[in-house]
């Protein structure tokens, strides 16, 4: 379970950083996967639409929090 949560955290970090790069310039690598949040979610949520860069950086920070939280999950045997 811990590995799945850590993978989710890594994906969130990658999507957040990639979305921030895409907002500032053009993201040429894995744009469909990595920019899903930036291109699909952000424009449809009015609160995030005006602050796309901040939303992407917060997504990356949330991914880091998920990874740290996964480290604290008890190990199942």
C-alpha cells in the first residue's frame, strides 16, 4: 500500500511541475499525461482558472505531502 501512495505522490509532483513549466513555456515531454491537471482541471474550476501557476505549484507541494505521509504509514507484514 505504501508504494502505491508514494507513486501517487510522485505523479502529483510531476504533474504539478510539468503544468508550471507548461504555463511558463512549452512542455514537450508527455504533455497529454503530465499536463492533464493544467489543461483539463484548472480551466474548469473558476477558483483555479485565474491562478494556474499557483495551482500547479500547490499540486506539486501536495504530492510531496503525500510522499511524506506514505512514509509514516505502518508497514504491513
